[in-house]
């Protein structure tokens, strides 16, 4: 028997993210705010070219910029 999250087409990491968000949202206000803060993460990356590190960028901001660029290309 397959797991329900697998049958729904989710990866395990995505399933855990959804479950965590549901639990955090079900908490009372004071506990919820503290739990949401713990749930945030900030990832950064840098592109390396010719053995040299490029600018360090925030992953969330880079994803938003790439999505906006893709949407702009699709609409034109």
C-alpha cells in the first residue's frame, strides 16, 4: 500500500512542509507567531564561474525575480 502523500503526487519534503504549515496555523495566536518565525528559513547562494565566487543572492528573491521574468516573457 502506497503512502497517501505519494499517491497524491507529493514528495516527502513537500508533504512535511504542508503538514507543518497546517499545524502552525492551528495554534493559538501567541504560540502561532513564535512557531511561524521558527518555520522561516533564509537560503543564499552564489554562482561560481572560472573558480571565482559571484554575488551572494537570497534564494527567495532570486526565485521571485525569475518567475516575474518568465511571466513577462510568456505574456509578450
